[in-house]
C-alpha cells in the first residue's frame, strides 16, 4: 500500500492497536500545574508586546470553564493534529517513534486505541474534515515534499506526494466541501499556499512573511481563511483571505515558544493557542470586533498545541506533555 520509496514503512497496513504508541494512562502528576491559571504578569512583563492593547494579561473569569487536563497516552515524537467531521467526533493524529502516522479517535462515548497509518513523517501532521466522514491529513516526507492521505468514509487512501520543499510542518483548512487550502514554510521562510479546488491542485503561491514556526490555518465561513504563525521577536502574526484578496500580515504580539494552533466556534470568531513561558498553554480570542488579552491555561507542554471546535460552544485542545503522551483540555 505504501510502496513509494519516500514513504515506505513496515507498518504498511492500518493496525487496530498500535504496539509503538499504546501506552498506559498516566496520572495527572506528569502534567504538573494542569489546573494552574495564574496571572500572566508573572511571565510577561510590560513592554514585551506591540501596542498598549496587549500590555497587561489578566486572567478572564471564563477560564474556569476549561476542563482539567486529560492524559490520552501514546509516545509522541511530534505535536498532534486534530479534526472533527461531526458533533462530538474527534480524530487526532501524531507521529510515532517509528515516524509513522498514528490515529486515535473519539466516537462520542469512548476513545479508540491507536491505529497506524504508515508513512515516514519528518514533521508533525495536519488534518481537516470538509464533510461527513471525510478526513484529509498532510505531513512532510523524507524528501521534504508535502504528502497527503485521506479517509473517504470507508477506507484510507494511499499516500500521495504534492511536491514542494518544506521547512515546516504543513497546515490545512477547508471553507467548502471538496475544498482544501494548505500552507507551509518554504526555504526562504516565507509562507506558501497550495489549494485543491475540487478537481485539481494549484501551483504553490508565495504569501510572504518571515516565519519562525509551522503555520496553522482555519476557515470560519465561505471563502474565508485565517492563517497564523510565529514571526520575528517570537510574536504571533496573522494573515487572512477575505474572499477576494490577502491581507497584510498583522502583528498580534505575545512571546510564543511554539507554533500556534487555531480553531473557530462560529462565523467571525477565532481562538488561538500556543505554548508560552514556562511551557504553559496560552490563548487569545477574536470576538468579531477585537482581540482579547492572552490567558494562561496551565499545563506543561513539550509541543505546540492543536485545536478544533465541533460546535459553537465547544473547543478541544491537544498537546504533547512532558511524558511524551498526548494531553487534552476542553471548554464547553
């Protein structure tokens, strides 16, 4: 099945239970301070942000609506990715210790075991769902090109090479059925865009910027895309497509120690997550008219976060913890 020399893997057929990743559940002790919501002024001093709008970082009362951190096991060698194709459905993807892609899903009542999808990944994966029971996953291969695998509702495809020379993990979003927009960092550290229009893949498009992390992307409406990445000064930068043109890069400040993750609960709503000082999970949101301050959600992350929303009142965030297992926090 995976017979391309760049993506050959002995675990070539999907496995029901993963011998590499299935690890015993660990207690919350391994994710110290998982419920710590201290004021960010301890970590972020005045003057580290662009503009007076993001100088102070008080903790919002809404932070108490977040769950405690949950350990989902595994032995990860990358940041996780997550997608959702239905309410109360989650599909997570990671790179394992053999560099293959692994899949673990929530079916509405329980978590599955880890499933091997093969491949030889040299980056974290990215995932998106554009319709019921459809998942598209992307990763960088050993040739530094972007590779693609998808679930069509009944089976996983073979791996497909989409070319390019990537210096980051890819990101992907979808604003319509059978539409995919992928983003990567190129050899010049600029952002590059390649899309599927329902019948063919485009060439790579240069969107500029000077990225110092993997990008992430989300679509909250028809013909709308928001892309985020860490840039100069370890600050968060934002670029968006409004249906007719790309914006300029917007500096949102902060002091990130990882790539960002982004999700959207509703039209014109954005939630951005990243690892901050002391390896805590931090978040800021767009309410349709303004950006919030940064908030601290605690934890002890050893990777960047991944986030998804499966309805307007739910956000799920995943990250690798200090024990290399996958950890999960959510807000209803």
